[in-house]
C-alpha cells in the first residue's frame, strides 16, 4: 500500500473476491453500545444518545463534515414547459448560495399536469445533466464536466452534446412515475462537484473556505448529499410538491449520497438506494466485490481522508453499513441490488439492511429481518417498511426497479 498527498491506495491489480466461501467470519459493531460502553434499550434512548454518536462517527471516518446550516434560495429559470399528451409539467430552477449570491446548480421539477393537490416526489441527482432525463422538453445542455462518454453524448472533453438529450430517460421513466401521481426533482451532480480526482477547485466547496469559521472535511459524496438537502430546503416553497412526502433516491455512487442525505436530514420521508455497494448499503467487513482499497484508488475524492485508513483494515472501522441505514429509522427504506452486479455485493447490501432492522424492531417490533438467513430470491421483492429486491441483470436502474419503488412509495409514503 502506498500513500500520496494524504491519500492511501490499495494494491494495483488486486482481484476482487466474488466467492462466498472466501468470505471470512466477521463481527459487526454493536448498534446499541454507546461510546461510554453502555447498552441502550429503548428507541428514544437510541435516537437521543446512540444515533448522534453514529452520525458523528460517519462524519469523522467516512463522509466528512458539511455546511448544513448554509442558507440557499432559488429562482425560476425560463418558462414552464408542458407536454399535454404525457400530462407532464416541467420547471427549471436556479439554486443560489445566499451569502455569496453564487449560482450553485440548476434543478428541475417534473409534476403531473392535472394534479389537484401537492404530490409526493422522488428527489435525486443525475449523472449526465438535466437534459439527459427526457427528450420531451427542450432543456439547456449541462455545462458541467463529466467523464467523457461519447456513446452517451458526452464528448471527448467531458461536456454534453445534443446526443445526450434523453439518453438516461430509461433511468428516469417520467411517464411511468407521473402517471402514478408522483413528481421527480433532480439536478446534475457535477454542478456541485465534478466527479474526478482533483475536482475540488471546480466544485462548490471553495465557496465555504473563507466565510466559515470551521474547516469542512466533506468529500464529493457528502457534497452531492448536501445538494439534495439544499434542494429539499426549496421544496416547501414549490406548491406542486408535498414536502412531507419526499423520497431521497439514488443509484450507485448517488445511492451512497442519498443514504447520507437521509441520515442527516430527517425531513426525507423515505430513502431508496439502488446498488449503492461499498460505502453505501453493503457490509464492508465482508470484503466482497468492491472494497475500500478499490474506491480510494479510483475515486479518492468521494470520501474524507480518514476513510483511507481502512484500506485492508475494514474490521477496525468504527461503523459499517448497518449503522448508516440505521440512521434512517424509523422511516421507510428500500435497498435494491442486481444479480450480476457482484461488484456492489448484493448479499452484503441485504446484510446491511438486516443488521439495521434491529433499530426498527426496537422502535415498535416492526421490520425485524433477523429471521432472513438467506436473501430474497431474484425477482421476489421483500415489501415491508424495510424493502429489498434483487433483480436479474447488471449495474443499472431499470423499469423493473422503478415498478418496485413506486409500489413501495404508494404503500409507505403516498
């Protein structure tokens, strides 16, 4: 293992473990044992004593601290767009940091055209720009850098072209979501932090360096989560959205961000983390698929520097994914996996949910998943306040996933 500029890197070319028989026995840290060495025995005690300790541990060891008290404002950007055939209304908004009057990002709100009252919403970042979500409307191309992907309309310099319009509409099936009576709220994650090592100078983070009396240690994942929280701040003033029924939603790296957003902000009524893997829903101590060493080698900007100390040292992490999920209690949570996405460790993701369920049980003898010695079968969703499915296929978010998410939202949020 080598160290460069305070960042540790795991061994180059190390093969990931995809063999369950090679998963060594491990012991998870105790959700109910306080820093003082005392066991909590009620949900109220866990919520008031243990939960803040877990939140602090994640700030120190994984995600870093963020300027959560920063005030933002928003303004409409351009006219309202309407597709009468699909029954969808779209409105762009510019998000500003108040004390700097600095433009942070542009978020878009899709709502049912003929809704008679405020509707629940799925809120989550997107990876290619707002124009990638749909070709139903003429939306401005993102001007924020993303990794070049010519097949998805991102040119060799890392910027969106017209070919990117609607290219991720399958990941955001607006027609399906709107017909079910939900809104979609999204923003381009690279507006806040371009997803590359060394991206900090181009991110929003320098805006907080001088004005703050403290040094924030947030990485990119925490910055994207912060953006979700700040957009949430705005939704109370958008009449079409029921801000009491907003679900933090994310896929892959943004699944990690939505878990952290929901952990910090109890206003989110629920959280959906799709294939969030290491640093998200998957148990790190399993050392299966992607590990800490892989993330800090490929994505050193995602987490804080302390996270790097757990390279090949997962057993000494003060937390694990069941701790992160537990921070969402007693709200509704959906963790989703894909059968062929072993890199994200589906079994480890389900194990994280099972471990966290002890807190929901403490809350009111609900959502106890301890009887699940085996994860649900492929294509057989577990539909509870703690929901889970593993589908066939690989790393993506599909119509099948959204069908389950909408059923979940109907049952527990709407």
